[in-house]
C-alpha cells in the first residue's frame, strides 16, 4: 500500500542525478511534455495517422515523436460522441487491451533508446462512466457517482485496485483519475456523474480510497481538476469558468477531497483552467502561481507532479503554445499535457531559458519530480494481460455496483414489477437496453418485446423528452437529476450503463437483492433513497 509517508520518502530519494543526465536544455525540456499521438502502434501507422503526426510534431510515428523531442510522457486518447472531454481528443489510439499493451511496449522501447533511458509516463483518462478511453475487454467500473451512492470506501478501494491492475497490465503508468471535484447545488454539466457527489467530506473519503486502490496496483493516481470544477457552470474546454465562492466556502466545499487525496499519496494533481476569484481573480489556475504554488505546494504540501489540464483547451490557447507552456511552468506545473503545437511549446521553453524568463532551477525541479514518479512506478512489476476482465476483478466491481443501486421512489422489497416486463430506451441506449433484457431474463423475469410493464432507461445527455411517463419503472444510468421530472411510480438510479451495473439493477427489479444506495446529489424534492435512511 502506498501511503503519504512512502510517497514523500520516494520523492526525497530521487534517482541519482535524476535531472542531470540530459544535456541542457533540450533533453530536460522534452521531459515536461506529454502530448498525444496519432496511430495505434508505436512504429507503424497508416497514412492518415502519419499525416496527423506530421502536423502535430513533424514526424510520422509516435516513436519518432518520442525520439525527436525526448518526451517524458505520452497520453493515450480516444474520441467518443457522448463524452464531455471529446473535443480535446481529435483521434483514438486505443482499441482493446492487447493492442494497448503492444502500443505501450513500443512506446517504452522508444523511450529506452533515449540517452538516459528513463521510463515513459503513459497516461490516459480512464475515469469510467462517461469518460472512459478503453472500453473493450476491461472490467468497467461505474461512474464516480455510483461510488458516492454506495458510500463504502473499502469497496471503492477494491474496485479501483482492480482497475489499476488492468491499467498496469496494459502498460499505463498514470491514470488521470479520480475526479476530486465536489458538485455544487447547481451541479456542473461537464463534471456531473464524474464526481463522487455533493458532500465534500464524503468525497474526501472516496478520493483517498480510489488513490490507494490505484497506486497499490502500481499506477499513479491524478487528482483533478484543481482547485475544483464542481461549483462552476461553465465548461473549461470552451471558456474560463468562474469559481465564485468566498475563500471560506471554497476551502470548505472544494478543498477537502484534494487534501485527502494528497494525504493518501496521489502521484499527480491536475490543474484546471478555472478562475478561482477568491485567490487569483481572472487568472486560470493553470497559469496562477498563487494557486499552483502558494496553495497547492505551500498550503496543501503537495510534493508530487503537477500536470496541466489539456493545453489545447480554449483558456490555454489564449497565448501561443510556447508562451502558454512557459506561463504554466512558471505557475508551478511540472508536466504539460497535450500542447497543441509540440515544436512551438518545446522551442518556447528553450527560448525562455535563454532569456531567463524561465529559470533553469524551475525546469530542473519539474523534471526531478517527473523522473522520481516515473522511476517509482517502474518498480512495480507489470501484471500479465490475463488480469484484464478477470473474475476476481469482476467480483470486486460487482460488489460496488450492487451497493450503489438506489430506489428514489417505489417499493423496497420483493419484485418491483409483476408479470411480464418490456424494456424501452432512446435509440442511443440500445446496447444498454439489450444488456438489461439479458440480465432480467437471467434473473428469472419474463421479458417481452411489447405489452409488459414498462422499464424505461435514460442516460447521459438525455432530456425530459426522452422520458416515458407511461413506464412503470424509469432508470437513470447517469446523474439522476432527470428522475425529478419522471412520473413513473418507481424511480431507480444506477449511475452507470455498464454490464455489471445493469446486472445489479436486474437483481433489484426481480426482488432478489435490496437497493442499498443513496443518491450523493439532490434529485429535486425526491428523497436520496426511498429505502435507506
């Protein structure tokens, strides 16, 4: 188990001459960059991927990108239409566990050929729920709200340990999760079910458990989006959202999960492109020394790697790529994620070192932190690919799913529908609908194509018009807020459309399991649970 004390000890005992093996300044500069690349293999890509890499970095393959810029890391990306982060992911280079493992092995081979042969930090946004890069063949955790609904940190730690083992088996060394944001009363559309809930204290326990689970499996956890995206109404992909609370309220409502995650030993904290007016009005946190150095380093005592949110998001593109990179480093970020122009960012840093607008000591500090984390995670043996989707992992996550199912209105024992049932859903939910049909049948229920008691599914992005007022049961598979508008006599939240979540739902509908969950967010005037006090 990785504790805060062990993390600090590791960071005090960085590899000998950790930042001194690179000729100055080019090699060190590459260590602070973590771009994405086109192509599903390290050394062989198709023409379209080669063209994308040429535009991004002037090379054909991901391996050539690593060699040219002596990169410290690479992020694996994936584009899906229903993903609030999709706009920053213009390509997909993940398909299935076998392909991902081969890709990461090739990337590490390329890094091993650099002068100092330091391991590459390979990250991805595997939050689960609506932001999940690798979906095929993995054990799918539910969204963070489901963990909040279950309210059992031990189950959270076990589920995230299962996730960490699978990520490690695929060669991923850093997960950009968990989300440590706390949802405000109005919520945040871009965060929503990605957060554990609206209670900062409860979230703090969940965040710490997720960090412990991931890092015990050898994968560095990332707390995001510092200083907190849950009380904003804007989307930092498109604009600079305002965190409008007073300093006292922000400290009480947003800081606790970040503090607990740091104390649990999180390897990284991701800066958000967010305007924390109580600390540095009008300045995105990514570019604010008051936020990233005075608060994160000074007040919270974080000693790990501060990584920026994607530098290709709108608030970070206020300046040219080189200037933005220097501003982010001077604020206190160590690693720069997804610069829109790798060459410009690289050259801008070198130019700033020559003029003195970026001090050599700041770069060395950043590189030392990065190398310390990378060498530490490299000490963990890579699991065999057979752990991905294993029965052990499925059991750990299934226990969490079963604990999260929440009845907000309706019966609390026995079958929730009598006789035959018919499952309906908007067209975009067909996979989930079929999955639930099979799960209900396995639970012994009579499922008909039409004419049975209606079980209607809705999910992320659905609206009032997607509800069916005639349904006997309405199930929300994401943020349960929409259930406040439903007229169905029975309302259930699963917070997830994964197979394991829908299997747990089927057991509750069939009367074979209770619904022990409590919504971690307010749902209109409905109780947090109709069945649990």
